[in-house]
């Protein structure tokens, strides 16, 4: 994004001429309000691991003074952006109506706390090239929207909104007027939610099998330590594979999210199962295997129930947020 600023001219004569021109054209230099709206025609490549998405939309600008120029007066804040199909025509009440097709790849910070039941707000930012003293955007809430037929694989579009705020930079961009000038910034927001699998356990299949295998170890006699350790090892392998698969899908996760909380509980259950197996095996070697097996089953049932409740509460909390 580049700012178009007046060229420096270090002479007093140049400054005096600029001042006279400003006074002579005072009416033209006054700030003007330009109405802006957008209609999204395509949304794709929503990529949490890469931190980006692609969007195509049509934007329109109603300028009562008829001076708005998309290529000159608008900056798209994106990794890459292209503006084409630009047309300008006189507005019925005076001024000008300009519309353009904009395609952009936009960086996005994704929230993964409730992944894979997450909701995201994808935001495209467009900014005036001149300060708010020259140009202000006014949002067109009524006509801003999105097409109802474009495919959005793996996601559901919940809503589109547009807003405008003043954005200041801590820089003067090398110009002598000083830093902190405000620019009118349009925020086009698309609220999306990840589609849920018809079978909720699909994303956590490895965790489900790991917990089931861990629970089944308590049906094995306390004297069979090798078998119980082998079963817990298999459960650990299933949990690790599922965790890595989900981490690859989500990408970078700055927060301790649902996946990490579930993994913590599953690994905790496996460790507790191993501790119980080793402890009861030692008691069984001293004699009274039948009594030790009954104690082992009771303690195991209590452990499985406790972790099962914690897992259910963890899932319920994220599902309630995602509704």
C-alpha cells in the first residue's frame, strides 16, 4: 500500500503558490463524503494454515462532487489485489457513480480456540488515499451483500456487513505535515462458520478410539501387565496421529484450543490407565488376584467416567459457542 502525497518543493515560492492555490480553490479542497458499498461474488481458498483467503467483489462509490477515481483514491490492503472493469457514469442527482470489480488475496488472523467448530470473521480493508480532511467514506449498509449461489466448500457464509472507521498511521510518510493523519477505512466483513460433519466424532476419530482402547484395558486382568501396556501404547499412537492431523489442518495456533484441551484429557486418561495398571499388577503379584481385579475395575470405571464427563463438558462448551 502506497500513499500518494504532494511532492516536496523546498522553495518559499513554491509554498506560497501552493497556499494561494489552496485559498483560490477552497471549495474544491473541502472534505467530501463518498458512499461505498460492495457485493461479494466469490469467496474461496479459506486457508487457516496459511492465514489467508481469496475474495472477488464489486464495489461502488457515489461521489456528489464527481471527482472520485478508483485507481487514484483507493488502496486495497491485501497481499495481492487487482481492480478491473472500472466504469464511471453521471449520477441522477449529480456527481458520479463509479463501480469496479476487485479481486484480492487477503491476510487473515484466524481464531482456533474452538476449531473445528469455529467461526471466523474475514475482513477486507479498503482505504482512502487522501486524509479524512479530503475524503470520507460512508457505508451503504442496505445494498451491501453477497451472491447466494457461489460454492463455499467446507464453510457456511452467515452474513456480510460493511463499516467505516478512521485509521491513523504513526508516520508522516516523509512529508512535513507531521504524523498521525487519519484515513477513512472501509471494512467489508464476511462471517463464516465451518461446516460440521454429519458425524460429530469424525474429526476426533483417533481420540475416540484412543479413549475406547484405554477404557477396555480395565477388562483385562491386573496380572496381564504387558497386554495392558500394549493396549495403552496403541491408544497413545491413535491420539498422536489424530492430534497431528488436526494441527496440520488448523495451522498456527496461538491459543490453547479445543483440540489441545481434548488431547490433554486423552493423554491424561492414558497416563492414569498406565499408573493404575502398574500399581494393581504389583498388588496382584503378592496374591489375592481376584480382589485386586475387582478394585482395578472399580477404580478404572471411576477414572473412565471422570474423564468422559470432562471430555463431554469440553465439547459442549465449544459447540454452544459455535451455535
